[in-house]
């Protein structure tokens, strides 16, 4: 597929480096490009380029007249950049790392997307497949470049892949055997423009599926359900619901997670109260995981066993310490208002909330309107601090503290907290104004908590 082709890999983050390596292995003639200046490139990347005799274009775009057969874009690279459009006009194929992974792999893809819950559900699905005896790779937006896992996967191996809207923008042939969209709430509108554009990007996950495949959809999310009906899906659409009992799919009946086939065969999975991950949103994640794995070929008793044992993932409502009766919870993965609202709901009350970060164009008014009652104090940092403060004050919330950094946030939150309170980091924003990733932000929060201890 790539032998002797002239390929430009755009963006030298984790997925871009992995894509360059696999393109080289497939016989391509690789050039790489990144907006970072040459002096900002780390030594490991320089060594990689020198070892493989790869040309690097840093701090600028390719020269006019440069011709490539293919551009492979990292997820953070908008496809609408001028030099990318020019390359497309010249006949270059534009794909992303996820599409490259699919083309290089012989494994079966199980792909999960949605605004919130992707990491928890992806991790849970991976654990279920592993418990069922499948050789399983968990990759994608969860932190492991999918192309690195996919290129080595055999025909009977499962690639459980967390997929973002950014990754799905650049797929063309990608066809998972099971896809899932967990929910659809405002996020990344700075990139996609509006909810319609965001929804179209998500819908690419089932674009190439056929009637042999399954598409798992949240029936309780009317915006999502209507979008799928409007676009049309050739796969068998399987609903999951926390609130209703659909004709088939995954649902809760009398406190029990139940899966029902289109033929009417029912399977009891486990009690909803047996889940170890808190919050109604995590019940939805468990329902989605049950549907994904059941229709993906896993026995109900295996699904139930893993659901009862699973204790969650790092940086998502992660209990990370207690000082003088004050609990600290790391929800750095709460990178939008809906995710943060669900974390607040899961903690219930007596919350000192640490929020703020990179501005993705979200409106915070509805989010702030939910502070009254569960949130006692609001501690803000990052680029959105003033915007969040204005929304909170508009909602009548006044106990607001502005901080410069995480150390100050944790210290000020602890000063306000009383025994029995929860200091919750759930930023409702991305981390990119102050950190390289939400993981780095979460680790810094936990370090600050350890320093208190």
C-alpha cells in the first residue's frame, strides 16, 4: 500500500511518530512536518530522524512545489490548513493515523467514540474481551497510538479503539465490526464550528459499516439518536438505555443490567448496584460496554464478572487522597462541561470545585447554573477562568477564588474545605493552555495533594 510512496507525516506527537515509523516499515519515503521550531524538537525525535535519514520540516510549512502521494495527519492537525488543501488539490490522499492503522492491520476493530465516557468504556470493553480469552489491544485516543498496535495484530485479535472526532475526520475506508457512540454534547466547537459539524465527524465511525456489523447508540441521547436516524446507518443499530427499555439492546430492568437480542432472547448481566464505578454516567458506560461486548461475541457471565470487578480508570473520578477528613478526587479527564457536571453529580455535595483551562469555545452558563447546592466553592485557573467566573456570577454563585496555577488551586481549595468535603478537580476544559495533556494535569494535581499529606 505504501511501498515507494512519498509520504508527509504532519504533527510529531505520539501518534505522528508512530505513523512515521509504520510508514517507513511499509516501505514509504517519509518526510515529517511540525509547527514546532527546530530548537524545540526533543533529542529523541532528532535521533529518530537521523537514524532513519528522514527529512524534517519544522516551524514552517512545506515549500511550494512539494509533491506528496499521501499526507498522514496527527489528530491535533486541522485538515483545513492551506498547505494540506493544496496537497489535496495536487492529488495527494489525506488520511489520519487511525485510517493508516486500519489499512495496515488484519485485526478486528471495535471502535468507541462520544463526547464523554470514551476512556472508561474503552478500558472496560478491553478488560471484558481479555477476560473472554481474546487477544486484545486497547489503543487510540486512550494514550497508545493505534497504528503501533494495529500493524502487528492478527486476524483473530481485537483492537478496542477509543476514537476522537479529530481522528474520525480523516478516515475513508475505516470499518469497525462494532462501533459505539456514547453521547453527543457540545465540545471542540472551535474545531468543528457547530454541533452539526461535530456530529458529522462522530458519525464517520459507522460510515462504512454493513449489515454484518453492529453500531451501539445511546437511546437516551435524543440529539444523537435523531442524528443517526437522519444520516442513516447500514449496520444493525443496537440501543442502550438507562431510562427506558428498548425493544432490544442493553437496559436496566428492576435494578438489573439486561441484554436482549433482536430475536427476543434475554440475558441477565449483573445488578446496577454491583458496579464499583460511581454515578449515573458510569451506569451508562457499563450498559454500553455490555452491549458492545455481547454483540461482539462475549458470553454474558464474563461480561457480568468484569462489570462487578472493574474499579475505574486513572484521571476519571479517581480518589487520590484524604487530608484531615477532606477527600481529593482527580477528574482531569473532565475536559468539557458535560463531563464535569457528571462528576459533580457523582460526588453529590460539599464540593470545592477546581476548574478552568484551555478555551474550546464552550458556553459555561448552563454548567454554572448547576453549582447551587452541590458546589460550596469554586477555584479557577487557566485561560477560561474569567469566562467561568462570569458565568458563575450570572448564576448567583459568589464563592469564587482565582488562582495562577495548580499549587495555588489545591492550597486555596484545602483552606476552604471542612471535614467531610470533597476537593474535586474537574476542569470542564482541555489542558492545553498549561499542560501537554489531561494526564499531565492530573498527575500534577495528585502531586500537589501528596505535598499536603
